[in-house]
C-alpha cells in the first residue's frame, strides 16, 4: 500500500504575508515623517515644488553671471595676436567682421603677409 503525503501550503503563505506585513510596519515606524522633514527644511526641493515658491537663493548663485561681449572679443583678439598666424587672424576676422578690432586684425594680417 502506497502512502501519499500532502503538503499543506496554507501555513507557508500565512508566514510570507505575516513577514511582509511586519516589514511594512517596521518601515512605516522607522522612516521619518515627510511633513516633519518639510518643516525642518531637509527637503527644500520638495518644499518649493509643494508650495510653488521660488527656488532658494543658493540655487540662484549656481549660475555664473553673463560675460561682457566686448571683453570676450578683446580676449579672442589677444589670443589671435599671441598665436600670430594667418589662420588665427583670419578666423578672428571671420567671427567678428564688424568689430573695430577686426580692422586691427586686418592690419596685423597685412603685416604678416609681407
């Protein structure tokens, strides 16, 4: 005569669901309250999004101020003069044809060609 053993799966399913429930409760107890974090300012981005407020002054300081375009052109001209090649002066003239420094670059180019 053969004996057939049946495994009762109900206790295992109960054990898994109980462990899942306990872990969820543990996480809920151990994690800090999000409202308390917002009050202390730990989540400044979430706070700004939640209140539709402007970003803090610290984020405004991360972007550098815009450069003065005249100064940038002058620096580029000085680099072209330092390189003292036909290509560098022609590139400067091509990039800034209407700038007053382009006339000086053209004069420098003529002196190089001689």
